[in-house]
C-alpha cells in the first residue's frame, strides 16, 4: 500500500520541527511538502531551518524546498503548526480546497463543528465532520488537537470520567519552555526563576476538557458538566509539563479503584493499533517522587501520559500528579495520532 | 543599652549560616556563641564551616570557636537551626537550663504549649508561655516558627482571615532547593527536572496554618476551622518558594476588597518597629507575571511576602500567587523576628 | 556642590537598566534624561520599560518621560547603552554637539583617538582627548569601556603586566546570558546546554587588551606587544563571566610574587576615591574552588575582579581563574567609573 | 554462539547503572551478576537501586539479587564501576582469581603493565597483557579506560597525532554533573553557578593522553612527547563534557587538512565491527555554534566524539571544540568497547 502524502504548514518552527522529526519515518504518511513563511520560501529546509531538536535533522528533508502556506501543495493532508494568529484563515483555505487538515493551532478549537480531539478520549466526535462539511461546504475537513496541558489532563481524566464521573478538577501546571516555541522564553526569565503566568493558558485548560469530555449527540457536542480551575506556570524545564491535580469524583471510589481505572485504560487507538498510539496511554508509577520531567517524558515514545502520587486530598478527595511530553503527544504527535485515526476511519480514502 | 547575648545551635548548616549572616550586625542581639555537631567542635567557624551563602562570611565570626550543642553557652537566648531528629531533646535541655529558645526546627511545632508563631499573625499566642513554664517547669522558654511554605502562606492569609474569614485553601508550592539544606538536593535530580514530592511537607502545610490562625483562649490554642490541601514540589530555583493559591472566603468580597485587605495589612511588629520587621509585611504586585523568585525574593530584605495575580477562581472564588524567601523570613529571619517580639514583650528581661 | 546632570541613551535595555539602577542614587551624577528608541519615546519609563533587574525600578525614574536619542537632552554627559549598529553615529552626534559621551558600545573602541579605558588600567589614555577634539573638531568628547570579558581580564593582567611583563595569554570564557541582553539567549539554547560560540567575542578579547595595556606616547596608543588567544562560551548563568586563564610572564616570578602583585594592586581610582571604585580592584581568593558566579559576582558591589586558583601551568607558567560581573563593572558600572574619572580630572568642568 | 557471561561491580551507582543499561540487550555479553556494597547485598536490584537514568530500568535486571564485590560471581568478565578508593584491591582480587576485568576506575591507569585503552586510539597496547600476566602471575587480566574528559580528548587528538604530530595541547573543560556521580554535585553549588575546580581532574587530563598516545615497544609504553595543560570546570549540564582546545601541530597543515584527518578517521573497532563502536568515531560539525551538549551528546549512540569550530589559534595554530558523552563513551560505554575488543582479539576465549 502506498503511503499517504502529507505536508507540514509552519515547518521551520518548534512544533513544525517535531512534525518533521516524527513524520520522517512514518509507516502510513509520506512527508512530501514543507511550507513556511515568506522569508523561508524557496530555500532548502536545511538552509532555512535552524534545527533545534536533540536528534539530527532527518537527511530526507534537508534538501526539500520550502513552499508558501497556500493550498497548492501536492499532498492529501496537511499538519498545521501555524501560529494562532494566521492559522485560522490558512487552514480554512486548505479545507476549502479539499485538503484534510490536522491542526495543532488553537484557532478552531472552540468552533462547534470542528472536532477537538484526543483519539483515546473522544473519537466519536469525528461524527462532527459530516456536519462540518455540510455547514461549511468544504470538500476537505479540519480536526484539531487541544492545548498541550489539556491533552495530558484529559488523558488522565478520561478513565475516571468513564468509571466514576467527575465533578470538579483543580490543576496547577509547571510547564516546559518548549511550549512557548523558539526563541520563546528568554533565558533571563527562567534561570533561577519561575514565570507564574502563561498568556491565555489557564482559560484553555479550564474550557477545552469540557468539550473533549462532552457528549456528541449527533448534532453537536454538549460541554461536559465539569468545573475546572487552573494555575499555569513556566519553569526551567526543556520538555514536558507537570500537573498537580486534585479532583472530586461523582461517585465514591477507593484509591485502588481509581488506580485500577487508570492502569487498565485502553481505547480505540490501542484497539486499532494506530502506529503512534502507545501500548498503554496512561502509565501509573508508584514511587513516591515520580513522574519527573527528565526521567518520564519519553514514556511511550513521548505519547503516553504518566500519572503518579495518587493519594487522598482533604478538599477534593483525590490528589495525583500528571506528566506528559508537550511537543510530542501535546502537539505534533497528537495531531499525527488524530490523522492516523482519520485514516483508519476512512476519512483519507 | 547593651545588646542581648545570643547563640546559634547548628551554626554550620544552611539555615545556621543564615542566622549568622542576619545576626552579624543586629541592633538588639550580639552573636557570641556558635554551636554545632561534634566533628566541628573546637574548630574556628572559618575553618569548620563551608560557607555557601552569596555574601561573604562576616569577619566577626570567622575566628569564633565552635562549641558543643549543650546548655553551657554564655548567652541568654539560642536560635536553633538543628535538624528535626535531634532538635527536640537539645532544645528542651536548653529551656530546662534557663535559656530562651527560638527554634526553626519542626520538633515542637505541634506541642500544645509551644507557640508556633509568626509575629504578624498570632503574637497573642505568646500567652502560652506562662502555661508552658508552669507545665514543664522550665526556667527558660521555647517558641518556634513554622515551615517555610507555611510562613508565607499564613502571612498572605492572615489579612483575609481577619477581614472576610476563610473556609478552604488550595495551595501548590514550587519550592527552592535551599529548603532542603546543604548538600540537599542532588543536581542530577533538579537540572531540567522537577521533584513532585517533598517528604513531610504537605502534612505541615495542611496543619500548621490551622494552629497559627487558631484562637488562643487563655488556656490553649483552638485550631482554626479551615480546610487546606497542599501539593509540594521542588524546582530548579536557589531561593524562595512560589505558592499558587485558590481560596474560598467565608464572607463574599470583591477582588478590590481582597486586594485592599492585603495592601493595607500592618501588624504588631510594624507597630513596635521590630528591627527585622519589613515596613509592609505583604506586598501586592499588579503586573500579570509577578511575583518571580529571582526578582522578588529580596523584597523587604527577604522578610516580606509578595502577592500577585489576584483573580477569580471558578472553583473557590479567588486565585493568587504568593512568594517569599524560604531561608530568610521562612527560616532564620522568622526565628529572629520571633526573638525580637519576645524581647519587645519583656520575655528577655 | 550640585550634581552633574546626566542622561542614558538606550535606557530601556538590559545595560540601560543597569545604568539607571546604578545612577539612581549617585553622589556626583544626577540622572535627568532617559532616551530610547522611537517606540518608547513619549511614554513614561515605568510604562515603556519591562524592568528585568533583581532590585525594583527606582521610584525616581518611574515617571520620567522617554526622549529620542538625539542631542537635545538637558544634561552635560550621556551614557550610551546603544546597540553597536546605531551607537556609532548617535554618539558622534552627541559629541559634536558638546556632550561628554561615556559609551559602553563597541563602535568606537578601535578608533585611534578614542580612549578605550578602564580607570585602574590606563587612565593616562585620557591624554588622547585633546587629540580627539583637535582631529574631530568636537566640543564634546567620547570615551569607551571595553567588552565585559576584556574588562575583568585586563584588571587581572594589569598588575602582572606592571610587575613582570606578559608575553602570551590564553583565555577560555564561560559567560553569563545577561551579556547577550534581553530577550537575548533563548532558554531552549541554554537549559542543560552550552553555546560554544559568541559572535565577535573572541576577536574583541584578543584585541582590546592590547590597546588597554598599550603605551600612550603623547600622540597615540601603541598596541601592547602581547599575544592573546580566546575561546568564548555562553553558559547557564544569569550574571558574571568566568575566565580560565593561562599566561606567560616576561620575567620569571614565584606564585607568591604573582599573588602579591594581584593582592597589593591599587590604582588611580582608589587614590582619587572615585565613588564607584572598589577599595580593592582585584580580590584574590585562596579556596580551591573559588571564585564562583553566584557567590562572588557582587564582590566590591559588582565592581571588583575576583581571582582564584593561582597555580602553575605546564605550558605557560601560570594558571588562574578570573571572575567579574559583566553588566556592573563589565558594562554600566565601568562606563560610570570612566565618567567619574573624567569628572575628577576636570573634563566635566 | 552463546553470549559471554558478565557482571558489574558497583552496579547501583551512576556509572554502574549505565553499565546495566548498555548491557541489558548486548549481542555478545549476557549480564548475569550484579555486585555492590554491603548495604545492598541480598536485595533485588529493583529494590536496592535508586535508578536515576532517563530510560526505565531494564525489566531483566529488576529481580536480580545483588552479590558482594568478591570473586565468586558466576561470569567470565567483570566491569568495574567501583569508586577509586576500593577499586584497586577488589579488581586485583578478581584478576587474581581468573576474571577478565574491564575497569572504569582510575586506580590502575598509571600502572605500567595495565593497558589504559581507547580501542580507536591504542589497541596495540593490549600487547601489555602477556607482560601483565607474567609479572603479576594473574590467570585473569585487567584493562582500564581513561577519565571521561581524556577519552574524548584523545579521540579527537589521535587522527591529528597520526597525520601531523602534536607538540602542545591546551584544554579547558566544561563538565557535566553526572561525572561526579550521584548524589554528587549539590544543586546549590551549580544552579546559576560554575564550579571552577574538579579534584584531581586536571592532573588526569594532563597525563593520561600521554600514555594513550604512547608507543608500545614490546616491553612497555613510552609516554608520548606531548605537553598538555588543562583547566577543568563543572557546569549546569546533566550529561556530556565540552572541551575548548588549542593545539600546536608538529608538522604544518591547513585547516582543511586538519578537518579531513578528523572526518576520515576510522580505526580497528570500525574495521572489526565491534557492536558498540560508532560507524564514525569522530564527527565534525560545520555550524558556527556546535557541538552543544543537549543536541550532540547522543551522536553515535553516545559513543562518538563530536568536533566543531575548527579555526586558527593565534598562539597555537588551531582551535577546536570537542564534545562527548561522559558516562556512555566516557565511562561505561568505553569499558564495554574495551571488552568487545578483548573478545574480538581472543582474550575471552
């Protein structure tokens, strides 16, 4: 079977590089098009891109010529790593021209006819796509993945939501600098320091899980009846976010029951054997001091969510720590897994 | 007026050095005795102490000979920077021999007849001291200061407790490595990493504020009716802890009213003009991204608590950030301020 | 005596903020004018400047209105913290209009009629100023201070140059991120990392000391006959540069003689009692592992050079470590000391 | 062919863990014995070892019971990750009982009859082994690998030594904290700081390359006629050392010739296809700012030496940067490659 041709929009940035890294040897997708801003167009990727990841730039992309972010790329699907301020119109232009768009940008996450999706959490939300096509008249289609903190939060919440129901969730994040892109956070702001603020982040973390855990009723997604409160901080870590979570279940459960629900969690991507799906989407560690960023972020190839320190909370009932890679599962890897699900479900035929 | 002679127990450790630094030029106290463990006894402080603070070792202490931690020091008051496992018995031996002991150790914090004190918060708890003397038969006396995270938490809570009452407090800390002493946290555990666990810390933060905000009724302290939940983390910061706080007030108040209560807060140490008391115990910053450790920890000479990002919380009502220096106000400086209050109240006469 | 009115060009940047911090309470200079780029002009300093230093913005400057970098400031002297690409022409325009300019920029450092000066090292180079005026027809005048790494290097070399002569100097620097300004070094480039390259830096460190140690013969400065080789690196330190130095003396000396020459070094700024001059320009530490950035950078208020680990070098004869604050003595503080010398020598009358 | 049974001495420490990690799936060696200090003996490895590497502990070792460091292990070869103070006598006891010992400890590096070996550099020094057996009467044998900084230094020097000869080498290192083991460097010593001193390191770096590049004349190794000078520093990097090198060649060469010598370097391990040998032992990067620790340390699986910034040196002729992983090639991986060479040469038959 020949691979599906794909492109990356915003290919020279931080998340764009992750897409390139993860797609270079993908079994289903063939990376054939790289698009970026005008100042890079026409240059080879090797020349235009200041590669900053910790593995070398794949040789296969070094000579590819960067194209404009316009719907004239010779591929079936595009991954969007565009900045939020331009992603909206560019992605729509691609969908309007027949491309399948898997976006990491925040522009369309709140649109009622755009699936905001984590394949283990709400694959049924793909049911929005026929409505999307109908309403927008697009021959193509558009799906998005959530914010990096939201992604790992909902992966940890989903098994509990299913098993016990959730009422309230309290989360304080300690987020890696790579989440701000490159150049992103100045080193003078983060060495021996903490930034107790990330613009727009708390709003996303308090809203997106409600759509992800919401019920698709054939016509739209009803936001989940769930209260969230978030404090978001930037800390001196290169990759992966840590989230301190307290939560209140709708139905009482013992700590062992909660742990079992997390440990035994499997979902559609695991059943379908999607190439980027980790064997176990949620890993539970029992050491008192895990998960930790440097030691746990590559769990499941950066695609797993790692949970630890499950214990009672005097206010909410349960405390736990959640950790996950912010630019793999939390960005490029999440969008690729979404595309794999689209493919497995026939949306790329 | 001649200064009061004081000594430091555990003078070579991290907190011991802070005591030495802060006492070297103190207007009321004269540092005349340094005591440490057996392996240092008999050596000069300059030789025995691997000085690790960021200002030079005061010349005046360099030649002082280290004595054993036994109640034979020629001074009126001792500050205890002893580790918790030995502090208990040593401090009692000193109190039993007539010394006034101002302790930073956790050993006696829970004792019903020992004031756990922050002078701006509960100076009336000194009323426990006559009971302490009576019950224990000590010619001396013993007061303690709380855990470093608790100290700044209660300094921020106290004005709200007074003005509006408090029901529930949620706190996630990001704590500096200096809180673990020296050598303390291995660098391999904290570079590009977070430790989402500090042994015993969450229990202290969830309990100590209830004693500090508790009511002294002439016979004892009734724990405050207040629910707390804490997540405590170690991060790559040298000094000062950051605390992300959500809280529920007993009586509704606008954000402006809350801010005003914090800004206008003054207490007994400010009235008495205690030498180590900051002019304003709580500073409120209005920038979106403050307070930050490196830029705010020395506010009020490291004795102030800095509050920022006051905003609504969807779950609790109010969110804010609290920052404070963990080894100045949160340890040595706090114990010194306690001693200053004892002096001003006549307990050192 | 009334203070001399001064201004700062480029007042909102990293070094500009240091100037403001150090000048806010200066005994000789009164800071009356702040100038910056067009996008800040007309705003108050408090609004326009994202203050990033670790002490609060001085209250006295918060309301000052930012002016354009044009020679219409009501002051006698301007400190230039302008970027190199525009400093050249702007500084000349000020000198041409009669201002005394003390520059931290690199633009004029190589000009034969501009003193490149560290007051302890080559105060006699002020003799270039009459030639400068004559040649350029300026009513004002212009002096510069060297690169931050050069400054501390020559402060350590000067006593040895005087006492024993120098043939060859080998230096490897580990430089703080503040040297790159703000936003400067991206955190993703420096966390758990080293940048083994700083554009243009090695060339400066290999050339500037030769001018600073050069002989002024009444007509110009003859470059010192001294060979230097530099490796310059950026490391995860906020402030202060460390330099590993090996050197060959022209005349043999014992390690004790070398140490004595460094320890006993005093120069004109100390004799004149210039306000920013540290009592001892070079401090020598004898611990095996000092100097260290966080613990030694504020020596002499950030104006001293700290030397340590003096020991034999198998190739050159002598090894030592040099440390100094890069934005205090190495930038703003150095330019202020230059201005103090100008004042003491009558150039500001 | 069945794999050769091997054990690890000092298996719970930092380098011991690297051995375990690298041996868990080794094609030639089967890890069957783990030995450590008395306080771990009898416990399972999973219980006794606080695993601190960034990949999970291999499942295969978790249940292995830790044995004493005595020559009663059921294996043919032992890797020694013992601390220097006990390595000497323990390793000799193993060699005396017939074991082949591949040591990472410094104890025997200077012994005239013990090969100090990097397989790409001096494989002919294995010729010392018959002499070793004869002189010591050991049925077993002992080889060592050099200090981590030396390893990468000589890998970069060897091609130049062969092609052009070397007279003098100047090196300043910036070394990762993992080189000090665990707990090793306290975080308070390295956050926002540099330690300009590593006990004993400069002596090793100045001497070991002379043995490694020395000539084996059938009876012993004649130290290479080469002068070295080293400055060694500890910096806030988790893994990999950076070395700034200036060197003087014996015979003049152009920069291109020097680069070609490095790029084209291959040696016996590559010819023999030893499993841990990187395809290219020395990688040369041409970007102005590489190599960098986080981005280049895993080159060749952590077994390659990465060179960059080749350029002229005013004093010595040539400057370059060398980077390599300190606990892979610089410690455990180096000792494993030594053992692979022993095996390929028939010493394990």
